[in-house]
């Protein structure tokens, strides 16, 4: 749950700092204060080392994740089987070093244009985040997103809701370089697209991921020699699918949730439930920009549990949390006397 406290970053008379029980926080007065208890401890003079979550090997700090108690702008393009109607994939040779050089050049070019025209970016992201991920902008003011592998190497570029190009334009989880450092004992929030994913990571500090193929698309391993795109996303304790408030978001969200549950039967999988008063197509970014994320946190609190189908013919699948530590009954021997 959430509690309200006084914000240390501005003169706060109304307890505008929302603090989650997991330790992360953000200020609803709009002063920009957000992060986790580690940062607050530093600002108020406490020993911040006591509040650290541990070191992360990569350059990206591991975000926290929401703990949801069991309780009963426009979307990314939807698709099936990992294909996206309005994302045009360009074939390239993965062994061609000129492709890699071209990606580096494109990243630098688009990022430079964005930093010189930062006011044209409509996404609610800080310059720090934009610089860290090298987000770009084209001359039509469309965000250009570098797609990286788990090691941080740029393997493709994607224009928001547009085409992809590079060495690997297959549907995959984003941002892989950050997901690789996530704590799998915590929750992974699945968003509808890269924009919502980056906004939720920055604003809420959650562990978030999305797929580059668009809302509702399912990454698949196309060839036997390919790396399984699910390796990086499987194995988390809990998954929460947070798609947009529209028909495609609801159907695509349930489809995605069922896929995660099928692949991770021991995990708890939930789907957020937006308030009925939220407008059609309302999403995470809309919530952050219009109500400081309150409608999204409410949707998380009202999330519904996705239950597996446990009967297969005459057999019943036993979930790990249903297994009881009980001793079997003693064996009784019956000897028939035929003498």
C-alpha cells in the first residue's frame, strides 16, 4: 500500500510524498522528487547505507517493483504471432560490421537532434534518462529508440509506432540491458510499449519491460539456433500486465498474461484494472502527466489475478504452492493364506 509523508525536496505543508511499502516514492506536488528510501535517507541526513538494495553489476541501477496484495494517449499497435502491421522490418546481414557502424551513427545523429530540441519531446522523461538511453528524435518529432541486447550493445533502432532497422529486428523484450539486471524475486511490470515502459521505470522506479513488436504481440523463437527471447523475461516471482484502457489493451493484456502464466506456472500473474472513470485509451504516461500517477497506482492495487486452467483431461495439475509437506500413510501388508 501507499502512505503519504512530507516531501524533503520542497516546503511541503500537505504531505505530498507518496511512499510505497516497497520503499520507492514520488512527489505528487510535481517537484520532481522520486526514487527510493536510499535517496530520501541521504537528503534527511540518515545513514543511507542501511537502505541500499545492494550493488548492481551493470551500469543501470535495479529499479524496485510494486508489491500487489491479492484483491478482488494511444496504444502501441497490436499484432499476432510477433508480427506488427505498421512496423516495417528491414532485412540486414548480422555479420555486416557496416550495419553496426550505421546503428551507432544513427543513434548519435538522432540523439544529438533531440538534445538540441529537447522541448519537442512529448514524452514525460528527464534529460538524465534521455541521455542514459541515448533516446533520439527525427525531424518529424518522432522519438527514435535504440534497441539493445542484454549486454547493452545496440542491435536495432525503432521509430515510435513505426519501422525498425538494424541487425536484429525480431520481436523481443525491451529494455534488455536493464531487464538483465532486475531482481527476479520481485515483480516485473509488462507495459504496452516503450514509452510507457521508460516512463514507469523513471517515475515509479518499477522493474518494467515491454516487447518491441507492440501491445499484445508474443515474442517467439523462430529458428532452432536463435536465442530464446523469453530467457530474459522468465523466472520472476510476479508479473503484472499494465496495458492501455481500451478494448485492444484489455484483450491483449489478458493474452500476454496467459502466456506468462503458461511459461511461469509457479508465478503470480495479474492484470491491472483501470478505474471506470478513466478515459478510453488512458495509459501509464497519461496518468503520470495528468494525475501524478494516481490512476495507475490505483489500477495496480485493483489488479486481478489470472488463474490457470488446472484440469487436463482426467488429470489435475498441482501448482508448487499447493504441494503440502505431509508424510505418506504407512504401507499395510496383506498376506493371503492359501494353505
